[in-house]
C-alpha cells in the first residue's frame, strides 16, 4: 500500500529536500507540496493524503492552525516539523491533533520511518517527547479538569493510561502489569475510544490534564 504525503514548509529547499527523500521510497508518494498553512489545508482537501508533513512556523496560517483544521476535517495524520528546543508551540501542536513531530535536521532514515509509523496509525511519542510534555506541564497551573472525567475507564484502563503518560511502550506496559501485549493493546484501544482521543500523544495530554498523572511523580 502506498502512503500518500503532502509536504508543507515555507522554505523551498527544505520542502523540496524532504519531498525528494520521501518520493524516492517505493511505498511513499508525495502528492503535493505547500508553502504555508493555508496551502497545506487546501492540498489536503484536494489530494486526501494519508500524512501531512507540516512545519509549525509558516506565514499566512501557521502549522498549528493548519493542523487543527486538517485533523478536524479529515483522517489525515499530521507530522510536525520543528526546531523543538527553540519552539514554544510543540504542546499546542499536539493539542491540535498532531501525531508527533520531527526535528528539521532529522536523518533521512528517521524521516522515512516516521512517515510510515504515523501512516500506520501510531504516534511518534519517544521518551524524549514525553519528557518535553511533562516539562511543559510543570510550567502550567494545576489542572482544572476533575479526575472524574476518567470515570468511564476501568481500573486497568486507568493504570494503562498512567503508564502511557510515563512514556512506556506496549511491551513495557505488559511487563509492568504482568499481562500479555495483546491485552495491553486492547486496554490502549479502549482508553482512546472511551476518551475520544486520536492517539497516544493525546492520551499523555489527557492523563496530565485530568490530574491522573502528576509531573515529577
């Protein structure tokens, strides 16, 4: 199955370089390029890609607003490009529905793998990413959302959500809970479905916003 991709970045050389790398893969087809957020939204509407590779900082409409529109209107997965440590908008991008993000100096193989992972319905939530999210929460006021919002979850599902928030993989969660990886996948699926979340990235955010997970705990 071919993964259809739209590449959006206001820097032509960066955009063209990413497009060339991805288009060279036998299972990836770059169907369009965009120079700003508005063009990215229009390209997604026209070409219905599987993945939108989207720069956070762009003219006319930034990547966060573009991600919000794309995620609300379609099933297209959004992979953000960022300078990361210099970017104050990573958290907002994930809240908008992005499935993960990459550094702009990402290696060729990491870029290709990231697109494939996101297209398969997974999220790019490496421990370093989780760490950044936790760091963001330590700067914010305490959550105002009551834990009761998680009342729809079973005890095991709540435990699964907490372990997701700590950055554990399915295999690590299975080991911690002494269950099979298949059981963990079922718990994760139930958590996402019951809370109306797109992926593990949003699950981490929900865990901290609800107060289930606490920074530093």
